DNA sequence: TTTATATCCTACCTCTTAACTAGGAATATG
DNA sequence: CATATTCCTAGTTAAGAGGTAGGATATAAA
C-alpha cells in the first residue's frame, strides 16, 4: 500500500498556494519549477482540485491558481480524498447478487471490519489537520 | 491507495487458522477452497508468512499450516506488515546526496509529517487488534 | 491587434507491478 | 510405491500509475 505521487505532488502544491500572502494567482509553471514536478502532470491534478472546488483558477497571462477559501478552512482529508479517491475495498462479500467468495458470510464481514477501522482512523487524523497549520509547520 | 489482495487473502487465511481448535495442520487446498482463492497464489503468500514466523508448516501428506503461536499473541499489524510491506514514502527529500526535489528543505519535510502521522495512526490501530479477537468477532 | 502567457481538454504512451499460472523438486504418510 | 502436501522459481497478463503531446481558449500588456 502506498500513496500515489498525485497525492504527494498535489499536497505540496497546495502548501505552496497556502504560503502566498495576498490573493495573487500562482501559475503551474512556477509551482512545477519550484517543486520539480512535470507541469503537464500537475495540470491534471489541478483539474481535479478545481472540480472539487479546493482551488480557483484565473486564465490568461498573469493568471494561475489560488485557494478557493482560506487555508485554515481546508482540511488535509479533503485534499487527499480528491487526489487519492476513496480507499479500502472488501470484495470478499459478493456484490449485487454474486456469491460471496469468503467464508465470513455475515455483513459486516470479519475482515472488512479491519479496513473500516483503518479508514475511520485515517479520516480522523487527516480531518484534524488543516492546510494553514501544515504550511506553518505546526505539525512538525 | 488501496490494500492488495495479498493482504485480504492472507488475513482471511490467518483467521481460518485461528479458528482451528487443536493443533491440526490445515492444507492450503482446504483454505483455498473455503475462501475461493487460487491455491498457488496462496502458497506464495504463506511462504512470506512462514518466513516471518507467523505460521509453521508440516510437509507431506496430512501436512499443512498452523499458527506459529497463540492467536492472541499475533497482532493484525504483524500480519499486514508482512503482507503489505512497509508503507508511506516521501521521496521529495533526496536520498543519499541527491538534490531534494521539493521546496521544503528541512528534515523532516512539511509534507512528510502527514505520511508519518498516518503511519503511526495505522500502526496503533492495527497493533490494538489481535487475531484471536478478530476471529471471535469481537471487533464487530 | 499582436504576442506572450495562462488555463483547459483529450488522447496517447510506456513502464511497473499486482495478480495470478505452470511445473517440477523435496518431503512425509500409509 | 502412491498420494498428498509444502517448497521454489519462472513466466504471463491485464490494469493502472505516471507521465507526454498537442492544440483550443482566454487574458493582459505592448
């Protein structure tokens, strides 16, 4: 199990945006150069961040991206949920009428409870961190 | 991010072993049939479980696998660590003399702390669950 | 108006790896 | 010896991560 580079790059970029004082848009070229990331790859990541309304964009020259709301109002969970997608499967219980493949026929299945607990635990940790505090190094 | 089927299959198989009363070895054929898993794939998983000394094996006819120690002495963390391998990278800090690729030059890097907290949180959750209690449905 | 700089959008590519599959050697039982 | 099992290595395949490429659209400044 590991997080994708999407999460790492996207989170790093969001921290960069959180470090901008006034509402100056920052171009992806700047971020990509600063963080040593492919600019076009970053583009795709930001399309998702925008769709999730975590950032807003300004097109054209001197355009770029800025946070859609105050950094303190954006939790790390919200960011990673967008970048990583929902997590933790348990396919042993057959879906929509299929035969269950595992021997724990009950719902919830015994093994599934492990994934569920992990998911809840991670959500709790990530929801407890916001972008402002992260950028200011308060979690170090 | 998601867990591999190795983790799911391996964990399910370990729960099966935990459900055996006496010290009767269970063959992979039985487990594979019970859990609807490829027997040869399960073999590879069990080679790792054995190397980690979580199970012991008995070769030959009427052989099979059994837990290497009492189920209550085996944490879910130990199992998943073997099956999933260590987790959570942060490659933005250059390793062994490389140039760091991210803009947070400090060690620990600002983003890395997120992965670290997640890792610690997951370890804590998984360490708090043991195979005996899982098998007996105490976490449901 | 023209040029430079951006975001927007879609399609494609390429390599890695997860998830198996295959087949045989070694070992134990009866 | 026949059968059942673990042990071990190598090969296969499909999907997805991690990008690239190229062009359309929008905006600011000269």
